[in-house]
C-alpha cells in the first residue's frame, strides 16, 4: 500500500476524523476513514500512543463487571472498568483513578499490566493496556452525570450464565469467559 494523503476531516469533542488516501495493491486510489482520540499530524503517528486502560478486577474469587449504558449501541452492556489516560498520568495512576471514579473501590494489588493493544483496529488507532487488579473497599458512585454505571462482583457460575444471555463489550466478554471457565 502506498499512502498519498492524510488529512483531518472533522475535529469532534472526543474524536477526530481522518481520511487516508492510498494506492491499493492494484494501483487504484482508495480512501479510508478512521477516528482517533489524539491529534495526528502524519500517517507515521498512527498507532504510536497509548490512550487508556481496561481493568479486569477481582476480589474473593469474584470478578467485577460494570453494567453500563453505552450511547454508541443504545443499550446497556456488561463491561470492564476502563478509561482514558490523562496528560502526564502513569498507567498505574490511571488504573487507580478510573477504578475509584467508576466504582469507589481502591487498588489492593496490580497483578499484571499487558503491553498496549489496539481497541478497534478497523476504525481507530486507539491503543489501550489491559490490567489485572485486585480491589478493596465499598462501592460508591463517583461517575459523572453523563455516565450510567452499576458495578457488582459476580461469581464464576453467575458469569457463566450471563455469558449465555447478556450483552458484553468484546474485551469484557473474553476476560469474563476465561475468568469463569478456565
């Protein structure tokens, strides 16, 4: 593939839309649209910045799942605690802040932080890290007025049943499956 042009099409509040013009393997000019959470100045910058974290949280042999309304699909789904890195914030600081903001819980122990991976590779350069964390504390709602989130811990048996009947984000579904079934 040969890149010809890279230009911003729209500058939204949370997402920036870009159009990539390129020559395909047959030598025909094609256009491809992507979105990014970051300002991108050149094609070389795509996929170079970690944007946030998804957090798989456990406590006493149970897994935390959020039941949250997601505007993009107009329904309530099960998801992981997740959020965007703030400027000059470490991934560990982001984990603690997002866990507290979305649940009121605190980090007891970070067991593992995986290397960055792409969250929506077909449409975005968004990169996140997945963290596996043990939590302490009691649930409190610290979410913004724009979020509708219910947090709860679920046993392996409850999750096995939920996997058959409930809607999940793909990352939460995969992690919940391996927690409950392996």
